[in-house]
C-alpha cells in the first residue's frame, strides 16, 4: 500500500542523494537551507515503510510556492506513485501561485495540470578566465537582509527564509557582494556540488558587473562551474559562451496561477538560485 506523508530532514538528505543519482548534481550542503525555507513542504511516498518517491512544494510567501525535487525511484515508475504524491503535495500550496522548472519531456504533463510556460533556463558549464575584483567581497551577516530584498526585486518573488539561509554561508557555500562605496549593487553565491561548483543566484545591474561577479566567484572554485541562466539574459549568456562555458541542459519556468511575475528589475537576474526551490 502506498502512503504519502511529510518527509524528515534526514530523508531530505537521502532524496538529494537520489537527485545526485539522477544527474542533477545538488550541492554538498543544500539540505539545511532547503529545509529552512519550509520544513512542512517536503513529502515522500512510501511502500512497506520504504520511501520510493519524493516531491517538494515549498511555501515561500503568502503568494508564492515552488515545486521541485519530484523524483520516483526507477524500480517504482509507471505505477502512478508519482502522480499520487504530486496530488498530495500540491495541496500544501493552497491558493498560491506555484512555480516550477520543468525538463522538456515533462512540460506537456505540467501544462495539463494548469502550468503555463513563462520562459526558459539554459545551463552553462565550464571554466572561465577567472579574475578577482577589488569591488567584490565576501558577504557578512549584516548584508543578509539587503541581499534577500535584492533577490526578491530581481526575481519577482519574495523567498525570505530560503534566501536568508542560502546567503548566510556554510563551509561549502559562500556569497560574494559587489559594491560601490557602501552600496550593494549585486551578489553571487558559489556552492560546492557533487561535481564541480554552481553559481546561483547571480544578480547585478549590468552584463559587465555580472561577469565581474562570476569571474571573482569562480576564481575561488578551482573547478568546472555551472550557472543556470534565464533566457531574459541572452547577452550575458553569449558572454559566458564566448568565455568558454558550454550550453546544455534546458528547463522551462512554468507557473500555475499567474503567467509571469512582475519583475521590475528583471534585467538584474542573471543566474537562478536553484532549479529545486526557485
């Protein structure tokens, strides 16, 4: 018998291991920041006491939730387990707008559930010609509230608990701030992953400043770096490709509730935080 229920934090760590097996390459220290976003927003389906599928429907704000980590173990696919868990988990969002990043082969299914296409994200991977900038420094605890607010203005959605945990940093995740005088212009977070490192979010007022942040952050990585770039930052994507980053994996940003957020500073968002929690 299949039972759907909330997952525990140790189970979230296990599910991120499943994600690694699927080739999603999660960060080494993602679980605690994900959990801080909404501890009630993670679900598993179990059979005979064994988790066999997972989904997250994380409530970020009174208006917005994000769906991700939708995985069914290969041995249990094709039995309707994932759909049952989807129906169970999605009720957690209530009447909020829900976002997700869908791979091409699943987008038609999401559309049948009321999700509408709102753009694409392309993953770029490789090594840049790194360069440290005198205008970039590591973030401090005093920066956290400003960085959370800046990401909300750039992305169009407020995600306070998630972003506060994300930019606070860990031994495997560091945020770098671009400033002029005492004004924060943008920031980027670098995190070590199962393979290489990822940058996200990446927020800046211009393509050139975004590249300065990216080059500074990747100078600390000494490995291949991945960044997920929105199709609204095409010029920056071209710059990344010219610098040696190769395009590959694609997803579609889809929403159920509204077609697209009001992003007054949309040009500032160059790299999304994660495809799992938005």
